[in-house]
C-alpha cells in the first residue's frame, strides 16, 4: 500500500523569501509557535518510530498503532469506527476521512490511498506553521512599511507641500508686485499724457481766443471805416486798410492735429496685455469659439475644404469644374472666411499652420469684397482686413496694404487669435507658450469674421 500526503491549498500573497531569513526574523516566543513547534517535534518523533518499526515508506495498518499523545490528538476519548469498533488511527486520502485499519484492509477503503493519522496530523501542523510564519513575516513587512515608508512619505509630503505653497506665494507675489508697478507706471503715463493734451488745448484755446479777439477788432475797425469815413478821406487810407486786412489774413485757419489727442499707446504694456490675454484664455471663465468652422460658401475654387469643414488645402491645379456661383465666394484669391460673426463679447480660436509655408490668419469686415483680383478682395491689402501672414519664411502683420515685419524666435506650429470686442482689441498669440505675437487696437465699425488664406499645403481650425 502506497503512502500519499495530501497538500493543503494554503497560499500567501507575498513573494517567496529565503527560509533561513524567515526563521531568523520569527519570534518563537509567541504562544502559537511554542505550541505548534512542540507538537511538531512530538509528531516527528512518533513518525520516526513508526517508520522504523514498519521498515518502509508504506506502513501497514495491521501493525501500526498510536496513542492520543503520540498522534497529537488532545481529546480525552478516542474515536472508534462504527463498523469495526476499532480506533480511527488512519486517514483515507481518497475519501478525505478518518478510518480504522480494518477499513483500509478489508473495508470500503481497501485499495485507497491511506496515511497514518500521525503522519497526516504532522503534515497539517507543519503546513500551519509555514502559514503562520508567512503571516507573521507579512505582518512584519506591513509594520515596517507603516513605520518607515509611510512615515518617510508623510514627512516628504509635508516638505513638498510646504515648498509648493512657498513657490505659489512667491510667484504670485512677484507677479502682483510687477503688476502693481506696471499699473502705477501706466497710470502715471496716462496722467502725463492727459496733462500734455490739456496744456496743448489751453494753449490753443488762448491763441485762437486772442486771434478771434483781434479779428473782431479788425473787422469792427474796418466796418467803422467803411461806414463813417468820407469818400475823400477813404481814398487816402487805402494803405492803412490794406495793413489791417493783411494782419487779419495772417491769423490763418485753425486745424485739428494729433497733438490735441491722447496718445493711444500711453496705456500700452506688454506685461499687462500678456497677463490679460492669459487670464482670458486660461482663467476660470476662459473663452473659446468651439463651433467655428470654414464657411463653405466663401471658399475659393483654389482651395479644397475637408468634410468636417475644418481644414483648407491649397490646390496646385485649378479644378476643371468651378463651384456654383455664390456672391459670398472668393473667385480669384485663395481666401475663405469663418462661420462666426463677431460684434460683441470675447472670442478666441486656434489654427494649426505647422504644415503650411504660406498662409494668412486674421479678421475682416463682413463687407469685404469677394470678387476680382484687386486689393479690395486681397486679405491685408485693404482697410477691411487685419491678418498675420507668413510668406517666404517671413512673418508680418498686414493691414491697409502696410506690412509690419515680425521677428519671431521660433516658427509657431499653431497660431491663436483673441478678439475682445469690449476693448476693441485683436491679439495674435502662440498657444504653446501664450506669448503675444502682436496686438491690434482699433475702433471696429462693424461685425467681424475670421479670415484665412493659404497657398501652400493646408491649415486647420482646432477645437
């Protein structure tokens, strides 16, 4: 009869560790280990005696017996087999139950895999010891993790959070200090400009008031001469009259000049403009035109529009079939307009220009000419449009036929536009760094539309 040991499925979620290190880390003074260790030793001794008496790995049920103390069973009474009234000192591995020696030899468990109860109990106790060792090792690791790792993490967290707070306060403080200084500087500049214009107005007022008074006196004198001087005397006073007339003509005509207007750039500040743009674009109430697309009716025959109405592609060859006539369509210049009309509020949109080497992005009045090859329909070459242009590697801002070159540190892959109707401000900026490329302040007289042109590859409205 072959002896087989049934292994219990007791596992631990932790990774295996060296047995020697585990034993060194164990505290065998704990009650469970003292009891189990003693029981294990007794069972091992009993198992050795049983093995020696049998002389082989398989022990015969008829020749093997044990006491309660040897088997590790601490009950006062021995359980007996109901069928044979013999002690249940064997374990049937096939049916997983206790049996007597007769059950194993001539009974229902004949031919099954049976094991002496002593051996079975010893194996179970050894497994329990291993499990308890693993549990205690896991407990020690958890305790060490709590005492060392988590404590250190907590200390690092407090230090990192404190450093982060200090950094936030320092940055905001620096920005606030710079903004306050810039505010004071701008207010003083506006005050100086206001005083200058007021002084000019006072000077002009005094000058023209005196001129008006002189003219009135001259006119009164001439009228008196005309009405009260006898003819003979009047004929001899021609020279005197001519002198008075010459003096009156020398007063000149009054005219309005820019010196009498507040300089619009007195409140211009890159710092304030950049902070304002960042607040509008990144703040809690950030603006965006998420539904902006190209207006299909305006797209030039020189361009191809994607199915989602967001990408314009330049066609190197003009298509054979021209699109149907539409008064809104550009027929000569490779232009297209956006679908959003802007006459109030704040609007922003971003255009991907990374693939194109020649393009224009900006705004124009809805009344912009659409037909013909003249400058009236050419973006940036009339008073109806403002665009940022790239051509031959150079960037510029174009309006009314005037081109202002831009010196950019790097080629932007995307260009953002921000239109604030309240302040009548148009900003061109780089979305990646939120650096302002150029700003336009103008008293717009009508609704504006996003304007685009491309003569190389494609540009895309991003959402």
